């Protein structure tokens, strides 16, 4: 077994079947000269053997990590876990087909106490260093140790309340150091020394990412998406770049076109002073366009040019994760964007019109879309919504309210349409997604993993409903001044982000002009096949 190196002076290219789609695309971006942090990949072939606990696979894992870390140290000029010039890494999954949010990720690996001192020395930012330490502890505790994240989340909430601030973004360096110290005390009971051993952290994190292939949510997702033939995941280890270093930094996700309606306009979500999991997890609502423009005035133009270049290179709409570190843009991954059926139709027609793909290629991309059932929906008489959030996946859905995946499945089993309403839908709710007619969350972004999965499943989705408070234990929720209980009817408009009490009348129309264009392509394709066979 050999690792694959990406970025820096490396020019290795491997197929997605070997290194996973994420790493294959990362290598392609590096070859295009885009700003990609250096990385290395442990291949898919190790996955099954690591899960099975085979001795040779464990040796290969350790040898691969040793070689890969040496490559990253050479590429960055930093030393893994060092007390002077520390290198921190992310450990991510990557199957041959995209499985957004279904497998584990561990960030800030290598953030020992010595590395914290090194970060303070090299950056002059103690808050950044302690934030990385506490984020590492939280990520490792959940993904590697399998601990319940609730006690750590409660500790953070208590500190925010004591400091009388709105969120962790407002905690100063002293408070962040206390948080990291308190969280360490929670997880170090019975510790085998991993907190201060960077190499042990990395090995355990890589093993955990491989093992997440068999998690319940991953298996459920593969079954829903007919991906049971996949052989496993690769593991990508990448040098960390830090979006949590202040308000000239941030983490975000961008789509080169609107994945909900298909419009040819980039869709960008960014959270300033944050790391990637803050965005894709849906736990934070993105900053406004005005705030971003003030903090990073050149970002939209620079990112827009990269999105255009990626579309030209991949001949498809791209879903890009990025980090801005002290004003410098870094691209962490790109993949073909998941899109709603109606967006898929609009995008296919536009890509043919722009000469990026042929009509035959467009027809192949639409093969899984049920064009006969494709409709555009709107409310006959909307009236005033009880609440408005951010439309993340278009369409209208009416159903009975459910506040957790278990109740959603119960209502759906009785033949009722369901609207799943959650504080911050995680991909662990994928079984609830599958049975729901629509999804609503209190926080989150249009680009979170939950919104992405909703679009892929063709479900209307609204995120960022700050006035929505759910109480699953009591089976009720508050929508602003209104209160509902489980089983009450609500209607959602995933385009406008509006939520209505009760069951509203829906009007459906067919996108006849677009469907006529598809019919013409099919006719032309059949004529061409006849000519060739004559």
C-alpha cells in the first residue's frame, strides 16, 4: 500500500475508486494551480481491512501516516505537534461517490498542549490557539472516543452565559483557555495519553474515519442512494488552514449555481471567525452579505472566478468548501453539486446552451429524474406566514409536524405526510429526512449538509428560523408567538422560506418549455442512432 500526495510539488493523479472522489478532485484542483493546502491520502483499499482489524492493515496505516506526515512537514515547513512551528491536520473521509456529512471528520489533529504554545508563538493569537484546542477535544471526543457531545456542549453554553455574550465567537482568549481546560478535564478520565501525543491522535482519528463507514447513518444513506456497491472510504489528511483567527478569516461553502432553482448565480455562505464544521453542520447561521463585504471585500470576486474555472474544468455545477485565513482564500474540496429535480432540469439545459456538455450527456444526467412527475408548486393564496427563515430547497410541502426522526417515522408509517422540525438537523437524522415531506431548522445555512441532502432527496427545506423553538420531549414547538404540538398541520414554502399554520392549497404547474427541449433532444438522439444503424 502507498499513500497519494496532493499539493506542493506533488502531481500524482488517482481515480476516485482508489482515493475517493474528494481526494481525486483535490488533486485535480491542485494541478489547476488553485490554492489547495497540501494533503495525503490513505486509499480505499485499506478500509475493509481496518474495520476487520487485520494486522497488516494496521501496519500499513501506521507506515502510511508516517510517510504522509513527513510530506506535509516538508511542504509546509512546520512540524507535526511541535512546540515552536506546529503543524495541525484535518482527517476526512472520501468514498468514490459523495456521501455528504455521513462519515466522520476530525479537525485540528495534533493540537497538543505543546502545539498550543507553538501556535501562540507563531501567530501571536492565544485565542486562536485555545479555540483550536477545544475544537480538537470536542471533535475527537465524539468521532474517536464515541462520547456523548452533550456534556461538552453544556459546558460551552454555561460559559457563554457566565461571560454574558451571545455566542462562542465573543469569548476572549482567557475564557477560551478555561473552556479548553474544563473540556479536557471531562474527557481525560481513563485517557491513554492521547491528549499530548500527536501521532496517537492521528492514528486513532484515521482509524475512526475508516470505521465510520459502517455507522448507522452511513449505511442508511447508502441504502437510500443505492450505493451499497461501494467498497469503502479513503482517508484524506490535510494541513489545517485556520478560519477561526478573527474577522479577516472564516469558513464557507459556495455553489457555482443555485442548486435549488438552477439559476446561473453563485450561492455563497460564509461564517466569519469559524471553521468548516460550523457551516456544514448547520449549527451556525451564516453572516450577511453586507458583513462579509465589509470584512472581506475581495472575496466574492475572487471566489466567483474560481467557481467559474471549476465549472469549466468539471463541466458541471460545483459545491465548494473553502476557508479564508487572514484574507487568503484556500479551497478545501469541490464536488458535483447535489440539486433538486427542477434545478437539475434547468441546469442541464443551460449547460448545453453554454457548450459545456452535449444534449446526450445532459440526457444521461437526467436519467434518474422523474420528468413525468416534475412540477413547480406555489400556494394558491398564501396570506401571512407565521414565521420566515431561509429557503434552502425549493417547493411546497404540507404535513403534520414532527420534532424528531422517530416521531417522523411513526407518523409517516400511518400514511401521513410529515414536516420534520429540528433545532439543527444533523445527518444523523437521515432516516427522518427520507420519510419527511419537508424539513425546517432553527439554525443553519443553505449550504449545510442537511440542506444538501434535502435537495438531493427533492424535499422542500427551510433553515435559519431563529424564532423556532422545538421541545421534542414535550412534543411541541413555538413558532414566534404561536405554539403547535406534534401532529398539527403546517405548510412550508422552500423557495421563500415561509412557514404557515394549517394545510394550505397548493397549485402545481409543469415546466412545459424545458420539458419540450428535453423531448427535442431525445428525438434528435433517436434520429442520430437510426442514421448510424442504417
